[in-house]
């Protein structure tokens, strides 16, 4: 190890003078020149080796970047690309009509698999399959790809192929970019068992393109794109592929690598279509907390005839220890070199990157309120436990959270959660998932009781002592004791609906949106099959309602207030309207405090966003959800605002967007679940803020 550190120190020292502009007899090259042209490259961290492929002759090179020694594996034809298995022990090489599968430990080609089209990119997944995207430029072939069973060699052709793909670390999810569609295709696939089933598509239609290649952060929570944008990678339909900020100095990216222990990403910028052709002769560094640009380091020049020539970065990697940076670089064409590739390895030192302003941000971020890296999908307040019960994805957990002490009991969930509902007694919770699953959790023992299988994604639900009722499109019932289903309790054609259990526990309010209007139904669930007792009420509820704490009021997303009563003649009588707010993102009230707390905003109906999708007020105020509005319970008049505290990470800050709001049992505290503004790029992008009730 001492010898290695000494070598790195020497390399770092001599790299700088080799980049000067004029000839000098002292110029030297602090890198290893290669005797071949690199077609593609990857890095096996488990074996601490660079894996490159070259043509003429076709060879896979297993390269030690510090010593420059390598092992060569002959290939049967010129390669087009290379990909590594997640454990770094095997490589797949794409060719014009087949795939070579290489054992890197043995240094041999184990198998060759015929495929139907030339391969432009491939992913060796951890499910025993290779996903090979085609080079064919015409449609529809670019929308297809080959899925090859490594054990049998059987090729299956599937749709949704695209042009670039990456597997999310640790999960059987493939993120795909398709540059051959307009607008550009951006989606992910469930590849469990060798499949390729659609999961989610980008929430953006024409904005935020991926632009080609993709890279993951080391923890798999963030996706970097060739346009220099970043997106959240999530099992949640609401959070997946949502924009999380940009690399400020790299609007085009050639290559990128992230290392979590050192809190940095290193980028090779890509020259723009019209701009400096020397953009890629530098490395850039960004702190990963808020994507802060920390500086630039020039790549060492090639020396030819005593003259320096620029080096263009092609690939960048961290080694296994993440203390060494490995760059594959190519000499500028003006050097006139036939063999113009080299490998430059140097010890990682953030201070070697210069040009950034401001202090180095600390790796540990201090916030004035608790923050969470995992997306908070939904939450309810458990009055029996005086706790916030919320569900989060990545990892998939139910939290029983004490906002006063920070105590957080966690229950693992089998699937990504969409929504959570509490039993009237507060002793159990039901969690809705995609794929037709509902989990039942015992909150007193913090254990998962069972998981029910239903049809369709579960986006909202209510829980009674004996039944669960779930939507959105078709309201179905699940008997807790037996798992028996009550199908087709009610139906809405709009696909976006919210459920609320009334105070008696015998009725459900079902608010849903259809075309240009919205309707409200009341369904008696104390009889079986349930009966609609109030149908198609044309009340303007904006497809969401909340029940007041004492059960006598129903608040709508439009800001209207209605009576909730078991007396049908009085039920849904309009009491009035919250002054100066419409619509409402989320709402809670406290009879003891005599207050109503509401977060302004508007949901994105097309994304089944609940209260968590970023939106703007109908009055066009893009900052509407950066506050909580308080209203007098008796008069419904506006009383005051509670501004939300911005997020702070390093030298950056971001607006806190209100998502959910609750009073504690005594009405003395207000708790607000917040999300950092989507453009911030903050890692810990969710939090819970507490306020004393005025």
C-alpha cells in the first residue's frame, strides 16, 4: 500500500506541468499510452481492473491502471460495446450479430450468443439475463431489444428497447432512454425473471430529456443524464424520474462517476454542438449533497515532437478503494497519432480541482429539522399513539414517528407504497401498493401482519375493524379475517379518486374527478354488498376531501366546508369556504386549538399525485406551498401564515414545499411534512418541521 500511495503522489505532481502551452524539454506524460483504439470501457471494482474492448484485432483488455499491465482475451469479431455483471466478474461484449460472454477471472470467452440485430449497448443484469439494445436506426427496431438467457443462450425479442439503458444498482429495474422517438422516450422496466414489463414513464413530456447515456449514483437513488440533469430513481410512481437539479457547469456529459464515501461526482464534459471543442479536456467535480460545482482539473497533455497536444476525456471511473481516479483519454487529432489512447490514474484530491467559489461544503449536513433521504409517499396522524404514521419508498418502509423526540419505529414493506390508512382505533394501518397488493400492519407491535392480493394498483384506501376498501378506479372490499373480496362496490371512469371514512365508520366518502367536473358519493359499507346512499353529488370538491378531527365537517380541496352527518338530510350541507385559498394541497384541523391548517397548492391530476406532487396555486403563485395558512375554525376566516423553513445543505439552500400538515392531539403543535424544491438536487429532500400553535 505504501508503494501505491507514493506512485499516486508522483503522478499527481507531474500531471500539472505537462499541460502548459509551449514546448519544453521537461514535458512528460504522467499516463500510460495504449497500443490500441478503445471502442468502449467499463470498470470492475470487485477486481480493481479496467475492462476495455478494441478492434483490429478484436480484443478484450483486462487492465491494471497503476502498473499498466493487462491480460488480453481474443474476441471472434470487432466489438461494439462492453458491459459488466453487477459483481464485476463477467463481461458481455456486443458485436454485429452475437454477444460474447467472458469470464474475467479465467480470462476466457465462455459463450457466444447469436442475436437478431447489431448490438449498440448492453446490460448484464443480476437476474441471469443480458439486455442488448439494437444499433438499427429505423423504427420500430430501436423500440425492441434482445433478452438473452445466460444459462441457455435463448434470445427473446421484447419491446421497449430504446437506445441506452442502465440497471438500477441492487434492484431488478432497467432505466431506458430512446433517442429515436419524438419526444424522447424515458421509462423504466421491471426485469424480474428475465422480463421487461413497463413500470413508470417520465412525468415530463417534452422537457428534461435524458440526451443519451445514463449513470447512477453509487446508492442507486439518483440518475445522472448526458444533458447534465439529475433525477430521482425510485420505486414510487410519484417520485420516479422526477427532476432533482442540474450540474451547473456541464450541460453535456461525456462520462460520469460517483463515489458516495467521498461525496463527489467527477464529470467529463462533452463539447456542445456549437462551442469549444476542448470542453472535454478537463475534469469537473461536484459535491453530491446539492450538486455544487467544486472546480475543474485539466487532463495532462500528450507530448509529440516536444509539443503538448490536448487530451480529450472519454471515460472516467473510481477504483475499488475510491481513492484513485482512472481516466481513459484520447489525443487531439492535431497530434497525428495512430495510437492515440491512454490511461491516466491519479490519487483523488478535491483540492486539485480549482475554479470554484465558496468554502468546501461539509459531508455531514446539519438541518434545523429532521430530514429523510427516502421519498415520503403518504402520511396520517395517529391520535391514539400521538404519532405520525408515514410510508416511504427506497427502502420500502412504514414509519411510526414521534416528531417531538425523533423516535422512528420502522416496519419493512414488501413493495413500494402509494398510500396509508389508519384503523379508527389507531392500532393498525393498511398500505396500498402497485401491482394489486395491500399490506396490513400492527402498529402496537410494529409488525407486518399480512399482505392481500387484489386487482389493479392501490392508490388510496380506508381501513375499518373488519374491512379494507381500496381504489381508485373500481372500489373493492377486502375482508381482513378471510381475504375475501367484494368486487365492483362502485366505479369511477376518471381513474383518480380519494376515499375518506366518516366518523361512524359505517360510510365512505368517495371523491373523484371526471373530465371537466368532479363528483362525490357516499357509500354505506356496514351492509354487504355496500350501498350508495348519496350518489353523484355535483359538489365542487376538486376530487379530494378530508374529515375534520371531530367528524362533523368535511373539507374539500376546493376550499369549501361541508357538514358530515349520519342524517342524510343534513349530510353535505355547505357551511362556507376558507377565505383566500383555493385549491388546498392538504388540510388538518384542531377543535382544541380552534384552528384549521391548510397547505395551498394544486395537484397534478395526471400523475395520481395525492398531496405530494409539486404544483402551483390556481392563482399562478408558484410559491404558494412554501407556507401553511391558518384559519379560524368558527368563522373560516384567514388568521395568519406559517412560512416554512428552507432546506440547507452545504452552501446551498432550497425552498421547502409543504406536502402534508397535522396537529398533535392537544392542538399545541403543528407538524408539516416538507419536500425540497425539485430543482435543488438535495439528497435528503424530505423533512418534518414543527411549529408551536399560535
